[in-house]
C-alpha cells in the first residue's frame, strides 16, 4: 500500500469482483475500507494485523491495482479500491456485516465450497468412504478434499478445516487434538511365508523395505531402524505416495510402516513381530473467525465421529495391537476396499 496512487490500473470488470479472490481476503479488504485502519480492521475481524496485511496484498495482486493509500487521516481507498468496494456491495452474498465476520452465517475460504485438507493416506483410506455422510449433512455445499504430500507445509490459509501432525503457526487458527495414530511394521502373509517374520531390528537388514519419501514425511525412518548403510536392494520401491506404498506391501514386495488401522482395510497386510511402535498426535484446525459457521461446526462434529475412540479404539492414546482389536466391525466394514473377498461382492481383489 504505497503512499501514492501512481500506476493504479482500472479494474477490468464493472459487474463483479475478480472470481479468484478468496472470501476471507474480501472481508479483510472491506473491514479495512470501513475502519480506515489495519489495526482496527484486525480487531474487528479478530485476527492479527499481519493476516489483514497479507489478505490485502493478495487482493491487490489479483485485481492488478493499488487499493489503498496512506494519508494523515489513516488509510484511504484509491479509485480502484472504491470501484472494487462498490462491486462487492452489489454482490448479494457480501453484505457489510458478513464481510466483517459479524454474521452467524458460514465463513468459508471460497463461498459455496468447504475445503478439507489432510494427508493422502488419511484422506484416501479413512475419510473418503465417509465423505458421502458429510455431503448429506451439508446439502448445497461442494466438498473439496485436498490431499497433500507435504505435511510440514502450513497451508492453513487455503483451507476451511484441516488435519495435520504439525501444529499450524498462524495465530488466527483454532487447533485441537483429534486422535493418536499408532504405527507398526507390516507385510503381506505371502511375504512372511517366503521371507519370514523379522523379530528384531537386526533381522530387518535381511528383508526388503517399501519406503515413502516425501516432504514433511519422516523419510529417514529406515535409517533409524537399520542404520544409514542400507544393504544392496534393501528398498526395491519407494514413492511419495502412501497408497503406492500400501499397495506394494500388500502385494508382497516388502515391509512397510503404517498406522495400525490398515489391518481393517485389507486382509493382505498383517503386523510383524519386530518391536517398532511409533505414535503421532493428529490435530484438526479451522479459522477463528469461522468458529460460529454452521458448516464448520458440522464438519468438526463429523471428524470427531470419524475418529471416535469409542467407535474406533485404535485412535486412543493407549496402544492396542491389531490382534486385540474389538471383534465388532460396526462402521468399519465399508472401508475395507482392498479385501480379497470377505468384503462382499464387488470388492477389488489384489490378484486382479
């Protein structure tokens, strides 16, 4: 926001705001225009000044124009800013109260769409079979499930609700613990029959390991297990995809590390005896200014049920070995997408 309007370009539409603008950014722009102050806008929106400043920068980049200038009286709209504000006011869904975050309606990054972010494994193997239930709870909203390999990258500003193993750094994000993920080593029954069941970490050097290598994933897990000097051919397949890793292990390529619940997804993957047990805390997050949004509250309730320790005790703090999982599979059978035959008609077979 320079002190001069020099170089301001006219907006190239007179009927609506640019389509790629995010709702949160438009709210920040509207609040800044109304209060003529970054700090006052931040207080009204209950976010930090830096968050407002970043939103304004994105709006100016999108419209290709400088929208504010500084003066003795504070921050004032340029001609381009005034034009954009008028366009926003003509949009029925962008009333001033809603733009300031004061309304009790939905506050979403993209109006009409609820964006959920999580890792590929959680999204594909655990949440996808449950998306239909959430869709029925949120009629009229499009669900956008975003799967990211880079688990360490903070993309909280791009999503409405997210699951992460890394606490977001954005101070305007509400975070709460959702579940505990317990991990072990697994292989297929055919692999164990041919190569044996490793009992110790030293035994693992005589086996093959299917590895997931990706930004944000602890890709050096194998080094901690057997040391950095890997035997020749120890990793026959590696991928940034957890699904590729899962499929390769289930087909008998080698050993892999997975959350304990994978035994519920396929009868072609079983835990090994090697004493590896890891745990990771899983968190959910959403934007503080959306804490009263009905769709956000519904989504959080849906997530809590999806990871309920009463329904799914393998997500509790206490480790439960897969062999000790409860016999009842209520609410679990429909996630068994890799079973050879016990999942019922139409289930894909690993031998196909």
